[in-house]
C-alpha cells in the first residue's frame, strides 16, 4: 500500500527520480544544444550571435519574443522566448537559480505547482516586456530569467526571515535573510528599468541590454502566485498519462494498491478489517495530497496517520 507509491520507494525508476526543476533544466540544456547545432552545422541563426534585434530567421521569427512577432499574433512567443539563451553564461546564471531555489520551492509546493509558478512567471514576464517596449526598435528577448526570478521571489515571500547562506561571486559565503534579497533584487530591477531600458536602445542581443521589465513581470507573478495560491492549486495543467496500454483505448493505471490477502472470501468483514481498510484509504488520500501539494501541506494529524501506517507496515 504505502510503498507502492513511487515517491515512497528508494528506487522508483528514472522518470520519478528527476524532480520538476530538474526537467526544466534538462529542457533548457537541450534547447541550448539545439541552438548551437543549428548555428554551427546548418548555418542558421541560433540566437547566439550578437547581430542586433532585427535579425530574421526561424528562431527569431517564430520563437523569440518581439513586438513584431506579437503584431503577427505569434502569441506563443510569450512563453517560448524563455527556452532560449544568448550565451553559456546566460544559461548558467538562470540555471543556478533554478537549481538551488527550485529544489527548495518544489519541496514546499510539489512538482505540479512549481511548474505552474515557473510558467506563469515566464508568461507574465513576457507580457510586462511587451507593455513597456511596444513600438520600440524591434529588439528580441530570450532567456529564462523571468521564470527563475519568479521562483526566487516566491521563496523569499514564503520564507522571509529564514537565514540562508549564499556564495558571493561563487566563493565568499554570505548569510542573509530572504526578504532582503527580494528587496535588493526589486530595487536593482526597478533602477535598471527606469534608467537603462526605458528610452534607450532595446536591442537586447546587439546592444547587450537586459530586459528588466520581463524580470519585474516574473517577480510580480511570484507575488500573485503567493497571494492567490489556493486559486492556482485549483487550476489544473493538462496531464500526460504514461503506462502500457492493456487494450484498445485503455491505459494501465500508474499506481496500484496492494491489499493483503489476495483471495476474496464471503465472510463478513470484521471490525479490525474495516479499520485497516479505512486506514489504507486515508493513507492513499494523504499520499495523493503530497504528490500534488508537497509534504509541507500536511496537517499534524495527517503526518501522525502516516507514522501509524509505517508502524503497521513494519510489523
């Protein structure tokens, strides 16, 4: 019963061993590799060279974020821009934030909610940039910074006074409160928006500019997610069912529950049997809650129920 769940096993297989923030990093790495392959071997613009914001081509015209693409109703670029990066350093900077902060956020939220937060931050970051830069010089925006900062700000809002240690310049350990990190990032991005992005060249590739408006949009998404978290929990993303097909049009269930005593009898269930059955049902409900919302969402009573179930399994 309890250990049939993938997240309760010590060896649960390749798919379940990779957390959601890990899958995000894998996708970003694969896309970056594809950019290099397209540029080096096929002569296509992989968005890795600083030619300026007016460059045409498959990736800039169909996947990067720009006011021109939005004018042509390529709405999907509000999300796809976050898959691409302009340099290895650009990818590493965002990847490190997702790696270190994403794992802590996923423990509290669970895989599905973390993905909702990341996607919401990326999209709202794209919308914020479009509102600020509409009618500009045709610059392009790429990078996962809005999504990464969304995870960072959510963590700071959720744990404002929990000291954390950071490696300044990847060398010097510094202990700081998350709330001061949030205020510092907000101040830097606001300063950059007012004195660097607005009224200046918006060619983010050739001019080496930073899309501060997109960063602020991702941070605003984190605040909204934190403020209305229950609404985001109720909203469901499309699910991909994995499993072997047992028959035409049917899919085998991902999880199975083992019930002690394989043979069914016609005897009337005893009080002890009913009690064990109720415990199984309650544990299944709690495990589903952990899978969707994270262990931190459990009440003390639910945690005690899990402990009692473990004791029964150990007998």
